[in-house]
């Protein structure tokens, strides 16, 4: 019974992450990317495939990310899949003179509905927490 519960929870978690999709765009190329409206962003909704190269090769996406950046007075927005990091809401990072970045990272509440239009928390985190609690018993 315990093994069956674990298999059910694990397959649920894998099913949620396998169907992860995020808005993927940059406002430098597509001005609509800067709008926080799901309808306007619909054409940028794409599946998050595992990374194909780099130090995180094979890593599945864990959430979605939105970065608002100001580089020497030029504002832009980048929306992408997140492969590492934690959920954050407006984490400010500064670079050299004239560079400011604000990070928003979230996990999708519903499969197929990207959270990086404005931001949200996910049931995926809840499922993974339940698996961890189950394994620690």
C-alpha cells in the first residue's frame, strides 16, 4: 500500500512537471511581451523542454520566470522557463552602473496555464512537499 501511494504521488508530480508551460518572449523583440495580460501573451505560451546543453543538461523546468530589467534607462521584460532557483516576487538585483533587474519566479497553479503573466504559487510545490513528507516518515 505504501509503495502504491508513493508511485501515485511520484507520477502526479512528474505529470505536472512534464506538462509545464510558460510564456517565453522578450519585449525587445515583441513589445506585447511586456503586457501583464494572459490573453495578449497567449501566442508566447510554450512547453518547457528539459535543457539540452550546459551544466544543467537534462534538467526539467521547475517553474516560470519573469524578469523586468532597466539597462541604462531602457526598460524590457523577459519571460522564460525556470530551471533553478526559488519562488521570488520582485527580487531586486543590480549590476554595474545603470543596470537593475527584478526577478519574479513562480510555479504554475494549473497544468497548461503559465504563471509568469503576473505571478503565482503552484500545486507542484505542494505535491513535492507531500512526497518529501511521505519519504521522511
